[in-house]
């Protein structure tokens, strides 16, 4: 009988322990699955997959069949970065070289869970906490490599802000500096022979305490400056590749010669290998194909009568292309690696119209480009849209409101954003995210330190490389309103020579130094045009900014409600209005003024501020949560379309 009592006691203890453990696991999973309550949510926040968000293939311009998504719940922890008394503004790279060998050195549990790829400051991440320049943000998770994968394994990060160091199974595999563009590591040699693999990531981000490109991010958000983003904010993924593989594809349309130029960079020994490319011509049953040498450019010509069909906002025609790395054998060709991509045939240039006025020409015809300023911020995801549907919504809305262009303002989006611009037909002016300070006194440029200049130029090149194949992008904007503006003539010349297939707007607003393809002014709130020049098109890089807060969809009100504050409204706009009728009346007057500037002053493009409210800035066409359009969309679009067709 005592033995039976002991048996029952042990059994009950075991059962209770098991129940307790299950409850703890369920509690942990429930805790991981819950986003933090933020000031505002979009309708897509509820659709976020808390297990594996952002399941779409991250690199639509170079697609392989095999890949593994590492988005989802990661462990995280914040530790002191211990920079001492050194001012981080002085020289970022000196600080980094001193401290980039620091490793956490602790395999124990981290302090919490975070949903990747949402930054730690976002509510969707499940944390919503700022990280200072004197702290490190650590990430950790485990994964398994599919058993059927052969060859090499690459680890990809779509975007991490700002300085990243990565370990696989305790082995440091490399680092990266830059907050906006993808980077990759070959992790093959660090992988365990089988089973579980461990990845650890350390991030340091000085935000506006450093001189690196950062766009509108500041540690103390106010006015036109917004909540910062720290850490992983783009998808993380791995893919298998052969020992020798295709590393990068460059596709350059040439409509004058009826061809697309193909360039392919490879990794590994390409002895005895060839690049083969083929393009199916829609509706013809024909296949355009040719081949070339790895590392060199060759051309695919469209035969007479088969195209090319030109890409434009009215007709966003795209061609699929398959690119193969092949080894020539005695009996047959062996495919070593293969990727799928696409391209659009279009040409952008500045030349004189029939009246002798320099205009923007698309595919040989003058076009007036008109669109909103697009900051790319979200109330619940900050830099990261909650879902692909949310990302696409902004592009769809821009087109439905009668615009043919958007200016992506001092931010670089995930690659899928540009994919949808290509597919839907939205022209893009792409800014380089700004950093550093503005010139002072009578100066029109600043003097950067060598490390600051090198970092800016490295990130600028990385942005152009990342986005090179997207036909929607027609203009690069290296500098905005003089922020960090330096060596303008040299930077403009370099961009023009590095990518001659697009235009360069050397400085949007403020200090024009007479270089680049356009002369750009900012003028608030009413539109204006710069003086005409013989060789550069005149454009209005920013105007408008009519502000209207919307009750129940206002960031400042929502923030005050969460904080239990009764503080007065801090909403900000260039001209604040009281109702939608007056808002449209004034906007319509601005469009009428634009017509006179187009026909009388040679204006070739204009950018209205802006597509959505952003935090306390309430001059958007939509509220920050994208729930309310402040205009009748049909009436608004009809008014905008009166701007097109004025050029001959």
C-alpha cells in the first residue's frame, strides 16, 4: 500500500508538472503571438502571420526555386554598447573598428521574443521599444537546412539598420554597414553536418547621433522627423546555390537598337562555362536567345515584327527572361545554375520639345510627371509594411488618385515594392537617404570626413546596384534639401556614368549647383517653377502640404490616449485647414496653377506633399492608418488627369 501511495504521488506530480509545462509553453506561445498596442494600427496588422510573416519571395528580379524563409519569432536582448565618452558623431568607423569584435558570450535565454522582420520600435514586432546609440540589439534563432540542399548555402538579409555582425554556430561569418539594402553571407563552412543550426545577430544603430544615411529617423520624433528603426526590418532567408553560381544580373533596355543588354556576375570558377539567356515573346510563340561570357555584357535583339513593346505607365509591358550558367560538355550542355528575371523596355531622357523647351521624354515623347511624396512609414510597422497587400495598397492608391509618378523620399523600400511599381506602371524618383548635417552660413556644401564620405558613397552604389533592373525607376536623387550635400558635381557625374540609363536630379530643393539633368526647387505651399535653362528640365520637387487632421485616425490624439495625456494637439502641416471642402478647393487651385506653369514656365514635373499623414505630420492625402482618403478619389483623380496631354 505505501508503494501504491508513492506510485500515485509520483504520477500526480508528473501529471501536474506536465500540465504546468504545457501551460507555460502555451503561455509563451501566446505571449510571442501578441503585438504590442500602438497608437494606430492599419487594417492589415490583424493579417500578419505571427509564425512566418512576409512569406513572399524577397528578390523578384533574380528568382531561384529553392529557398527557406527565416522570418518569424526570434529571441532578442539589449545590452550596453559601452562607447565611453567618445562622441559618436565624430567618426562612426573609429568606434566600429574598436568595438566590432564584441560578442555577447552567453548562450543562455535572452530577455524576450521579437517578430522578424519588424523593427524593435514597431508595435507589430511585439516589443515597441527604442534602442539608443549606446546599446546593442541582439537576435538569435535556430533553423535546419533542408537535407536535399547540395552545394553552398547563402544567408540573405533584405535590410538591417545599421551595423550588423553575424555568427553561425558561434563562428563569426561577417558584418555589414548600411541600413537600406540587402547583403549576404556564404555560411556553408559554419554549418553543422546536420540538425539544428544557430544564428546570432548583433546590431548597432546610432540613428541621428551618427553621420550615416538615415533619412527621416530621429531619436526624438517631431514635425517632419519620425520614429527611428533599429535592427532587422527586411526579410531574412537562406537559399542553396552550386559551387559556381550567378551572383548578379544586370538588364539594360536599349529601345533605339531594339535590344536588351545582359550582364551577369558570377561567384566561383567559371572555366568552360557560358551565360545563356532566353526571352519568350508574348503572343508570337517565338523565343529570343543568345549567349555570352560570364562578367561581360552581350545583347538580345528583338527581331523585326516581334517588338519590343515599350513600358510606360499606360502600358507597363514586361518581358520574362531566363538566365542560365551552363558548362559545355562533349555531348550536351550542363545547366550549372539558373535564375528567372524580367525587364521593361523604356527610355528616359531630357530633350527639347517642339517649342524648344527642355522636357522629360519617355520613349521619345514628352511626359509631365506628377506624383506624391512617399515617405514609406507605417504606424504599426514603421519602415516595414504589415503585409504584401499593405505594400501594394499605397501603389494602387497612388495610381487611382490620378498620379503617374511617386518620389520615394529619403528611404529605400524592400525590393517587392519596386516589383509592384514595375507591374502596375508607376514611375519612381528614388532618393538616396540623407545623413550628416546641412551647410551653414553661405556654404552650399558640407565637408565630410573620409569615413563619412566613403560610407555615403558605398550605400549610394549599393542602392543603385539593388534597383538597377527596375524599369519603373527613372531618376536618382542623391541629395535632398542640402542634407549632407557634398561634392555635388563629382557625385552627380559618378551616378550619371555608373547608370546612364536614368536621369539624375543632383539636389532636390535648396542648393542647385548647375549639374544634373533637372533643376529642382521646393516651394510651399503653392506651386512655382524654377527659371528655365537651355539643357536641364525644370521640376518642382515638393509643394503643397495642405494639412487636415481626421478625428479617430490621428497619431497625436492616439498617442495622447495611450499615455493618458491631455496635451494639446501637435499636428503639423504647411497650411492647416478645417474641412474637406476647403481642402479640395485649395488643392484644385494648385492644380490649375500647375497648368499655367507647364505651358508658360516650362515646368516638366511636380511632387505633391504627400501620399499619407506620417505621425504628427497631417498633410497626407490619406490618414496615416490608410483608412480615410481626405478627398473624393474619383473627383481628385479627374482633376489630376487634366495635367496630362498639355505637352506636344
